[in-house]
């Protein structure tokens, strides 16, 4: 049993008050001078057992009554039959983490974390409030509140089904807050069902402060944080990257980077069977796993040369976390990686065009077009993976501005270089300020080398960013994420906080600006990585993280590989990993990479996130089949009433009043002993 | 100290004067009186004939019997002697018990006892009997006045009575044994007490007195509350004899209490029957005069007076 207000338990010694009062009263009773003590002693001795038992019972009941009051003040929580007496809230909002990691389950149990949490919570809601409370489901995948007819519907509705999405718990709580703001209610219980995966909770986000303040202002809101932070047992996960179809001579092959990750390192090298299914045809290949993780770059599978496009998946043997045992992919002949450079100073951007048109992969086209700003309408937006813009920002509201936004929204890349004369206009929350001339060339003293454009190479070698020499650079203002910084924390390469495929380069590659063109390695890697980023959404076969359906095509999406369960509603299709097809478009949906990280928030951290709110943390395990707890202070009050009633009955005067016939004085005066 | 001799009610005494105090057994008095003596004397009441032995007073020869039987017989007559009334007053703490206010009298047990003992002392003295007094308590100096005759001695006894106060534990049994040992001549031993002692011990003491051929009379003073134990609420019962107090809930123990009292009274009745003492159980809320009258009438000789 736990308590919501355990501080009141310090008053438990007060339960001994009846005993103390009893002892005090013993010596404050009315004294009666008495002579016939010999009879009194005999009577006491004969009655001692029953009398003492009765007295002990009365005192125990009084102590129990006081203890019940104190315990009820401390707001006890209990499960099982004891937990059936909790009060019913007006509304129960179930916030469900539907991320892929919630599908984890022990090999011995068929129930996933999500199912176990839903079962227990629905049962608890049924037991505690029956049909008296309004039950609303808010899931992390759709963020749309769904009013349920009964608690058991939590287990049946599609909006509580499994997904391979990533959860954003702050956004889920914001959704609950929005719902409560638009649907004012009395007492509201918020059940948050999650596995506490760190990446889902984003504990460092600034949104938490706002959420805490907003919820604290809402009266009668209580949080029940039902956590299942149980790491999977011996989980093995697989992930593919850079899936592409390669041709060479008379053969074709499917090439990708393969990553295997195990929860714990095997004691001896372990052979892992990988089952590849391409267009419905399965092949098996073995891979030896020597450490907790293995990465195989440029893993290739032979393809029929006539097979230009298709879909497939790779599968691992079943384990406790089925969500990361499969990875889906699609392929097609790689589309040309087209880039367009729009510059007001064509001479300054010639090195850019030279780098972009140099093919890093044989057999693939890298067309690059150089345009002046007045010819921006000639940009082939549909085929352009990367747009390099070296001119003033387009004015908001203009068609060109809209085309910029659409280009970025479609997942294409945008690299912005400062114009010769910076203007007072913004794009993606950032603006160029003014050019700075360095007295002598400066070099970047920090750059982000673990990811993004300046990341180390696959073999871990760092790009020679530190050897660059920057003579002239332009300042940037606004909220951004730096990718490279000059001394004094001046940004050299950055991207807006809100967009991950938009980049700002604060200098020019020509000799007057920097040594980027002279030391072309960094420029080449930077441009082609940006180009690859934009190319991900290029073509008709694309890879995406399972999330809301793309709406770029008019034809409905349909599953094609059979891995999606039959009867899955159309609005839930994109939430599951699998292959979807819409017309000529193929879409491979997979879980978010963050879902493979088995790092969980501790209950203490969780309490910190809900500090100041009426929240309790219920940490559970999948193996624990007991019911959840609920507040049972009413039970204790009822127990107190029962104890007082029993005490009153025990204290009632004896119903057998002395009868005169039995009295020793009956016939006393007239019956002296006969001699 | 209570007002001297206030326990004597002249009206009650005047009414009781008509009832003489008789001994139920022969007494060995020092002077002539109203009571039978085991020795033969010169009263008018014939006792027996016995054979003449040399040395007998020839004036007591019954010549008529000699004439009929030609044998010498001495004709003997009963001797009348006086009575030694030995008053034994229990002055232990329990004698301070006073009935609860609803009762018609508010006399304590000792005050009640003094009225009985004082009245009998007065009546005995008035008819020429000797009166003595002994108090029974383990606290203070016990009063022990040997039985003597005379108005002056009665005054001493009554004055000592007025000075008695209840305190300490009872020494009833020990006092009875002591009196049995010290009282050499036959006497009427009148015990006034609550008799809150084990009946077995009391039985031995009474037998001791009986062995000394004393006439034993007892006034057992009890209160109705002591018998019925009719209390409503739990209370602390304070021992009047100085023992530890007891916390008790009368509603729970009343039945057992009454059973204990009944057993005690039954044992006491058995003792009375076996030892032949003149026993009178008196309730404190009742007037003492009827009890005294009953006592005096009960001791009157069954046949016609002399």
C-alpha cells in the first residue's frame, strides 16, 4: 500500500491516544469507599478473562478507528479488492504511448507492454468508477481525443492498437491540456501509459515547464503515471540504411548498410540468421555477431537485372521485442541527384557547381544547374534534391516564397548562402545580419562531427574542418542549431531549430570568402550530404518513419507486402511498419531509430517532470498480473465507522439486570439462619 | 470525636428496659443476679437431689425423702448470679462504610454498631450485670476494658465507645481467639461486626469461644449495596481498610459478586447452625431498635419465669 500524502503518517502515534485516555480515565474514575472488597476481588478474579478481553477489544477498536482516520487522511492507495472503493472522477483521460517500444513483451508472455497497460487501466477504471466516468483516449500516434463508451473499449478501438511510431509525450500532454481546456470537467484522472523510454519523453524540452504551469492551474486534475520501464530480455534489433539498387556490367544488386544491435553482448560469437524477402521471395543469410552491435556497410544482395523496382524486408528470429525484428525497404533505379544553384554572383558559386556535379557514385547522374535570381522560376522543383540559394530571401507571400516552403516540406534540401547585401528579411526564423571581415583568416574551432553535414566519415575519420580558413563571413540572428562555429561562437554552418533539411552557410567558397573551394574535401562532403538528405524524398520509392500518412498523392495507400494486419483502418496504415503503395509510389515505413534505444527514465526523474502536480507513479512489470491501485480512503473511513460501531456495542451496559429474586438480600430480614 | 454517648437514645432504652437481657447458658457470676449459675445456691428454684456425704449442711437434708426411703438426701436449689457482658466491637476501616444517600439513615456501620452495643451495655448494667469492651482493629491502641459492674464502669465503657474511630484492617479472628484465651469466666460475648473475614477462620475462632463455654451473640451489620452491588457505571472501589483500590465495571461483575456474597452468607449460616451462636443479620438502613428487641426476646427463657 502506498500513500499520496505520506507526511500525515507521522501522526500515526496518535492512534495510541485511546489507550492514553483510557489510562488517564482509570485514575479519574469516581472513587467509591468500599468495605466488602473480599467479594469484589472474588468477582474480579472470576470475571478477569472475559473482562480483560472485552477491555482489550474496546481499546483495540478505538485505536483502529483513530488509525483509520489518520490513514484516510494520508490518502492510501491499494489494489485488488481493497482498491474497489476509490471514488469516481468525472472524466478519465487515458494518454497512451503507442510507440514501437511499447510492443515489447517477454518471450513467455504474449501480452505487450501496451496491452498489459491497457488491460490493467481499463480494469481499474471499471472497478473504481464503472460507467460513472467519461473515458477519453488520447494516443500518441494520432493525438486526437476519442470518447469511449466504456472502459473496456480501450482494448478494442483501433486508436489503441500497436504502431511503429515514435512518441512525443510532451505533445501528448499538450493534447490532453487542449482537450481539458475545451472540455471543462470536474475531477479528472489522467492516466499516462508509457514505458518511460527517454527519447519519447524528451525531458530536456522547454515544454515541460509550460505544461506543469498549465496543469497546475487546472483544478481537480490527478495524474496516474503507469510505467512499464522493463528492458527487453536479450533483444536483437536490425536496421538498414542507404538502401539502393546498384548496377554494374550485367549484374544488379541491392546494397545497404546493415546494423545489428543486441541488448547485451553475447558470451561467444553468435550466428544470426537473416531472412531477406524481396518482392515476396525469401532468402536467408547468416551473419556472425561478436559484440553487442555489428555494422556491415555496403551489404549487397544480388538482384535480377530486369527487376528495376520492388520492395522487401529483412527479418530476425522472434524475440521479446518484435518491433525491431523487421526492417522494410523499397528500391528503384536511383533518380538523378539534381541540384540547382541560384546565385547573384555566378563566379562565386562556380566551385559549388563543380563539386555538386562531380559524381561520387559511378553510374549515377548528378546534374547541376546554375541560375541567376531572375531565372528562379526555371527551377525544376519536382526533380531538385538540393537548392543552393545565394541571393536575398524571397519576399513572404510571393510564389517563390511558397515554393521554398513546399520544397522544404517535401523533404528536399536547401542550402542558403549570404547575399552580397544582406536585407532585413527572415526565412525559417533566421536572417542575415552583416558581413564581417577577419583581420586574418580564422578557422572553425568546433563542429558537430557525430551527425549532420560535417559528421565523421564511416571509418571514423574526421573531416578537415579545422584547417579551413575563413576571411569573410556574414552574421546570422535567430534560433538555430550550430553545426560549425568560428572562434567567439560565431556561426559558420547552422540550421534552423525547426527544420532539419535547411542549412545556412555563413561564407562563400570562393577565395575572397574562404578556403572551402581550395580545400575542397569539406565542401564536397557538405554538399553531397545535403544532396543525399534532399534525395531521400526524391523518386517514387521512398523510406519514411512510420507516422501520419503522406498526402502527396491522391490515390489511397494500400499495403503490399502482407506484413500489415488485415483490417487495419486506412488512417492507421502509415502508423505500422510495412510497405504501402499508392499508384506508382512505394513507401517503406519503419520504426524511428530512437525506438531502438533502451534507455528509460527513472521514477525519480518522472516525479521531477511532474513536480508540483498531483501525480503518482505506478511502476509495474509485465509479469505482475495484479490489479492497479486506487485511492481507498473511503474504505478506511468505513472501517473507522465499523470500529466505532463495534466499540459502542461492546460498551453497552449488560442487558441482564440483577433480579431481586437472585439477590442475596431477598428475604433477608425474615430469614435468619435457623439454629 | 463524636458527641459523648450520643449513640444512646433514651426513648429506645426506655422501651427496651421492659425486656431483660438473659444469658442462654449458665453464668459464673461473682454476685447474685438474674442469671442461672452452674453452682447450686439458695434460690427458690429446685435443682436436684443428691446423696448426703459427711460434711454436708444437715439443714439441707430433705426429711420427707428420708421418711419415705430411709436414706439421706440433700435438696439442692439453683443459684442466681450476675452476667458478664463482653462487647467486642469491630473498629476496622470497613466499619466506616456509610450507606449511599438514598438510604433512610446515614449512619456509618460503626455508628450503627455503637447504638446496638451501647444500648445493650446500658441494659445489662441496669440489671446489675458486668459490662466489658474490646475493640478489634490493627491500627492504634485497642480498647480492652474488663467486665465490671457499676454505673461508674458503665460510664467508662460508654466514654470509650464514643472515642472509637474506624481505621485499619480487621483483627476479628485474632481478637476472638484472644478473648477466648483471656476471658476466664463464662460470659456473654457480643460481637458487632461486618464479618468480612473468611468463614473458615471465623469458624475456628467461634469454636474456640464455645470451647470456653461462653455464650456468643453476633450482630452482622451489612448494607444492601454490599449485597446487591447495584452500580451503574465503572468506578474505582477504594478499600476502606487501606488495601489497594480496584477498578471494576459493576455491569460485568455484578453477577459474580452476588454469587460470591451468596456463597459467603450460606457458609456463615452453616457456621451459625453448627456453633449455635445467637446470630442477627442487620441491614444498616433499617432501625436498630427492632433488631435489639428481637435479640432480647429471643433470649428470654422458653418456660414460665420463676
